[in-house]
C-alpha cells in the first residue's frame, strides 16, 4: 500500500528558486541555495535562525568542503566560498564562454568529488552537460547533451549512480566505478508521468530507496530500488525542487521549493511557496559526503 504524508513548513523564506539542500552534520546546519538571487543559506533547525550569504552570481549547488569552506556550482564554473570572509574564489571555469548557460544541481560522491551539471537559461534541449570536479581541481565532462541536469546520488555500495535530466521524465541509473569516478551503461529505472510533475532533485535513504521532488507536482515521491512507488509526501505548493535527510539522527527530510513559475493568483493561494519544508518518514537517510579539496 502506498503511504501518503504531509510536510510541514519550517522556514517561511519565499525563495525564488530554492535548491540544493545538504546537511552539515558537523555543524548541525542545513545549507541550501536560492539560485537566481545568488544566495547561499545556512539554516539552524534548533533555533530557526537563517544566515544568508550573497555570492554575487547565480549558484546552483553547494556542498561542505574540508577545512570549513564550501564548494559551489556557480554560473560559469566551480568555486570555493569562505563563509567567514565571504570570499568567492574560482576553482575551475566550466562553459565560461557560454553566458547563456548556468550550472544547476550538484552533489559529492563518496570519494569527495563534486558533480554538477549545466543547462541553458532558456532550457533548450540538449544544451548542457554533467561535470565532475576532482579534489585537485581538475574538471571532467562526464555526460553530454543534457537539458536540465538535476538530481544525483549514489548507492551505498558505490556501484550505482542515479541521475535526473528533468525533461526526460526519467530517473536514470549508471554503473559507477567509485575508484575511477566513471559512469557507464545508462538506463532508465523509472519514468514519471507528466501529470505527476517533472523529476527534480533526489536523495537516497538508508534503505536504498529514492526520494525525488516533483517540479509542478506539489510533492515528493519515494521509489523502491526496482522503481515501485512506495510513498508520497504532499506539499502546499506546486514547485518542490530538491530534498535531503538531516537532523541528529538523519530522520528529517528537508524539502526546498520555488515561487518562480507561480502566477499572481497562485502566489496568493500558495502563501508558503518558496519555503523550506520538513517531513519525518519511517526510514531515515545517510550523511552527506564532503568535498575533499
């Protein structure tokens, strides 16, 4: 039987395009971004305090890095950001000669490499790619002809990578070589009907099930490793963007949302749109990986 739950609002932020939540276990804080506003946020669930860092350019994804800094996927490449000095330093340019492109969602693998993809600002088909940033600063283009590079995660055994190119309506899987950082044998695990929304950011839980946010679908769905629908989380807004587990026991599922596509009347009817939501499923998640550079 498919279980259905509701998420609660924990931060009334009204993000334009909230994305990329990641839990920093060492600091017990949640990082997330507001892409088009160029903001990185740090949220403390214990006090509900929110810190905002102005990056100065669009930022698609964030991950904690060794040494207390952050690694970012910014408009035209990968960068390091120091929250104390608020200094942004480019690590590597990616498609810097294409100002009509930007970087989008990203995540670190178990070896501490940061993966993030690009997309066209007008969202045209096949204009983007998926990149890998190594701890030493080298970049590698891992996948071409991507439209909207989105959700990423890896199985606990390091043998499978999950990936979403949103307009395909598919959650795809690759064979993954953790030591080499390579992918192969792409295939579709499951396809989501457009009536349910477009797959966006995703995360795996401790049981290896996939949680995926559904852009335009007003919810998050949990799928078994074989693609069977297991659970649905409902949100009071149309555009959830991504999700991650956090909290002291990794039992809290945090969900970012957006307001960018809402009409004026929809904004009135969805006053919590753009907020940060939380749900506590029966199964918890796993710690996020840090960038090793």
